[in-house]
């Protein structure tokens, strides 16, 4: 279910970026997407492994906050997934209600979908 929601959000954000940015700035959508993917990998993998590690937590994090050593890390997979699932839902809901969009006519939609001849040939070759 989480993968389905993440894929749906990815597709929606890609389309949203194309409609929101001007033609000259549409390359920024790809840059932001890649930066977000890199940040997601960093948080989803590296940060989880650091916070889940008993040794790292006991040697670096708990002493910094004056906490006693424990036989487990700061988080487990279930807690980590619940927290970031909540962040995912809250951030998406805030964007839904707080971001105002322009109304697009059918002609505007076709200019977004339209492929130049060069792009059409590349698509056919794929």
C-alpha cells in the first residue's frame, strides 16, 4: 500500500511540476525530483541505520542528550515507518489544501502533452 501511494504521489508531482513551471524553468522539475530522491534515500536508508544501531546510539546520541545506554537503538523499523508515513500524509494533505493552482484550459493541456518531432522520434526508437 505504501509503495502504491508513493508511486501515485510521484506521478502526481511530476505532472504538477510540468503544469506549475514555465517552459523555460521546466528543467528545474527534474533537478528537484532528483534532489528529493537523493534526500529520501539518505533519510530512508542511512538515517534509519544510524538511529537503529545500538552501538551508534549508545556511543554518540544518548550521551549527547544525557540518556543512559540501552540494549537497543533509538528507533525500530515499525516506529520509523509509522513516523515517516505520518509525515508523508501530513505534507501531502497540507499541499492539497494550501497550494493554489491555475485553471488550465484544454488548449493549455495539449501544449503540455505535445511532443516535438525530435522527441517523437526518440520515443519511437525506445
